[in-house]
């Protein structure tokens, strides 16, 4: 142990499981700060020794209650309590199941589905969330008394809910309130590298999420790939506002820091949404080298740009600004680079990447220090699966590369019907093989066999069918869209992302990131439906907005929408991590369950 130099390390051994990693850090870097957590003006810092002490103590309690091998729902806000709860589950052999604390009916229903699917036996949370959950249980009992129903409904509305979640009688424990020992007598159970570490529930477009079984081997392999691609070292400094219940937040904000031994600063996702420029101020203040998020985060910073909020900000320390988890838009990256160049931001810092929960989180990344790779293709040819130069400016679609295929995983493009491998510059399904590919879906063997054990046969490799369309060109992966989201009208393919981008630019009242395009069957044929959120205070412009949207879609895509639906801000169906749920939106439209401000339907006049 070297207390004077917390970055001093012996040669690191091969880690088989994550508890091995955490124990190694606590032994050889006990006084090194592992994480800091920012809340308002307050910052809490914890060393590896402090983290390990708390984890060991909670792990002992979990084992004493014979929870080894069971599933525990983690309902924490992002922060130290989550980190301790998650790592304690890993050390005790309890399968962690991260989920978002319920603040809406949709999130409450999602948690209910996850509890049922995972057959979870306990909810781990903190005192603040537990108090909220207990109030909901009290409200449920109120309905049995005269007049209690009205009071219950009033209190539910204050909590942002319209109905009381029915999660059964699953035990709930506030881990930050437990009076436990120091865990010095804790002896971790034997854990295999192939043991399931946690279940990452996918978004689920129809409200039925699937639990991806991520093993210890998956976590360590993917963390290693990320470290090599981004050139992480113990001297790196990372900043994350990503929600910890999401795969990108868990891996980049919890697993990678401990695995590689670097410092990670954390901020609440809600603090980022309230003030996105605070992200950039923190990067400057803490001399951060690595930080990132989805495309919408970069767009939000540009939209909220205020020079007065960035006095003295210097972004020159930023080496990797990764961008993934949703489609990467070239115009977003270019605009971000231009707007923040005067503050020391370099375009080559941008690192588009591609991944999915079924491959732990990451699949491939742009080359370090080279910035994004863009490719202009013919939009019409691309819809036919052909990659060709654009024939005119009007037919140009610019794509951002999502990373080099020499990432450490085997990435191929295959015909989604026959699994036949396709050559470069031909669109097909992206399929992936390697140690980052998860073990399958929890309790869904048939679906697991279809998704995880399919693809081109090559030396017995197990290929993951991602469901994403893309192509490889000059060793770079380009993502074109989702197979299931593809809109096919009159025999022509249309990518919903293209239509959504057109609608966003059709009128200034359309909210960025608030558009969903999909097809539905009308009188036996497929028809286009567009849902869009409009800014508040635009009531007098609703008809004008609808006309602008119809005109733009007709001109750019030669499509006549069957319906255009205007929605209030933040009401479009999205996942807990902010991704569009086109399938969920389609169901709401078809079942007449949308809270529409105005609906225009073809045949009913303008």
C-alpha cells in the first residue's frame, strides 16, 4: 500500500468478477477519491476505503438474509446510495435490478412489470424514496374508508400519479437507514465470472420490458473495451449526469471508474435538465477529461446557450465527448462544436459510439482524437438498402459514423431474413459477437435463442441480432435505423428519423426531440402518422403548425400524412432514459388514448 501516492499500483491481476476489482482498489488505493456527488452547492467525496466499507457492510446483511441468487429491485435516485446498493448486490451474489423511482403512472407501471418479470423478492432504496413509497401504500388503505377515495386521489395528483401502484407486498428496505456493522467479518460467496451480475431492463416499446442478463464477464470485458477506445487511465477525470439505472450511466459512471481506478464526479440528471450548461461548468471546474451523453444532451446545451452562464469556462481539458444511446445527428455535433469552440472545445473531442443493453452497453466507438466521421449518401437509394453518393443536394442524407468495427467485438452486417453476410456499403442488420454480448433475456429462453444465438455461423460464435439497420464503409459502422421502426408505404422504405428531423424543422413551435413518426394500418394499407410536441403558448398557431408539417413531409419525402397530432410538451411516449417509444406511441394512437391538443386526419378537412 502506498498512502502518499494513491495512484501507485502493483501490476493488476486478471479480474474474474467485479468484487475482485473493488477489493483490489480498497486494498491498494484506499485513500484515493473514487466518486464525488454534487447536489446544489454541496459536494460529497468518498474514497475507495469508504465505499468498500459501506458495500461490505450491506453485502453482509444481504447474505445474512439469504438473498444470494435472488433479485433485488434498486429504486434509488442517482447518487452514493445507488452506488453502494448496486456494488453490495454484486459482492453478495444478489442479482441487482436497477429501475427508476416512480414519479409518473408510466414509471410506476414499469416498475410493477419489472418486479413481476424478475420475480424480485425485495426493493432496496433510500429513506427519501421509501417514505414516498410508504405514503402510496397508506393512500391505498385510505380508499377503504368513507371519503378516503377523494383524499387519496388529491394526494396522488400532488405526487404526479393518477392511480395507486399495486406492487403487492414486496418488502422495501432503506439501506441508508440500516444499522449494520463494519462488515469486517463479511466473507463474500464464491461467484463465477459467468454469474448474472444484474438485469438491465430494456425500454420495451409496448410496456413489457425485457431483462437483459449481464454477467460479471460481460461487465469487465465491456469496461475494458471502453477504456481502450477512450484511452482511460487512473489519471483520467470523468463527469457524469447520466441516470444510474440506465446501462450507460451504470457502466460509464460506476463500473468503469472502479475497474480502471479513475475519479468520477456525479451530478443529478434532473440538475442537468434544469441547467444543461452546468455540465460544461463542472467540466471546466474539475478539469474533466471524459464525459458525454445522448445526442439530445448536446442539442440541449446549444439550445440553452447563454454566454453569461459560461464566464471563465475552459473546456480544453475535455479529451473524449462520447455521444450514443440514441441516433447521432451530424448537425447536432457540428453545431455543438461551433458554439463551444470559443470556450476551448475541440471538434475532434467528439466521439460518436454505438451500443445496446444486449451487448452490456458498448459495441464500437469513433477513433480517439479523430472526431466524427461523416458520410453523405443518396437518401432514396439508402431506403432500398444501397449506399451510393447523393445524386443531388435535395437527395443528400448525411450520416455520422458510429465507430470503428475493429473494436474488440466481431461486428458484421447480415441480411435480416437469411443471415447471409453482406459486403461493405450494403444495408442490413447489425450483428455482434464477443464476450460483451449478454447471456440472454431473463426467463425468456425462446426469445433469447432467437436474438442471442442467431446470425451467421462462424466458428461457433454466438451472434446477437441487434434489430438495427446499418452498413460498414471503410471500416466505419453507420446506423440507419431500427428494423421494426422502418416505415413501408406503397412499397417504399422510409426511416422515421428522417421524417422526424423534417418535422422538427418545419415550424419553430415544434419542440426538438419531441416528434414521433410511425405507420399504422388504415383500410388495409399502411399510412403515416406524425405526433409532435408544440411549445406552450402556441394555441393560435396550431392549424398553421399542422399545415407546415404536412407541407414539409410532402416536399421532402413525397408522403402525405394520414394524421398529424399536436401534443403538450413532455407528453410523448419515451423510455425512462429519454428514448422515443414509437411502438408505444402507435398503440396510444390506435387506441385513442393520446391527450391531443389538436388532431388533423386526412379526409376530415383542414
